[in-house]
C-alpha cells in the first residue's frame, strides 16, 4: 500500500513524538492523532464554540475529540 512507508516511519518515531501538526495529520486513517494537535484548553474552547454557534450540529466537524 502507498502509505506503508509512512506508517512504518511514524511507528519508529512514536517514542519521540509529542504532538502533531494539524495540516500534516491524516485524520481519515488515524483519527486518534487529532487529540495531539490541540492542548486540552484549546480542545475545550473549540467544543464550547461548537456548542454556542452550532447547537443543532448542522456542521460536521473534520474530527472528533475523544
């Protein structure tokens, strides 16, 4: 598969990774990486804004914080 080399590299780098850049993260294949793009305070602010400005959930977020 085309992503094999990238997956293997990321696995080797795991012990050294503290976060992720949002524009370089593949949320489709690795949704768990979204959490590493934001601090807990930033995630809370984003969720708060979603609740305030889109209370009915009309806009689908690009990823979910779990």
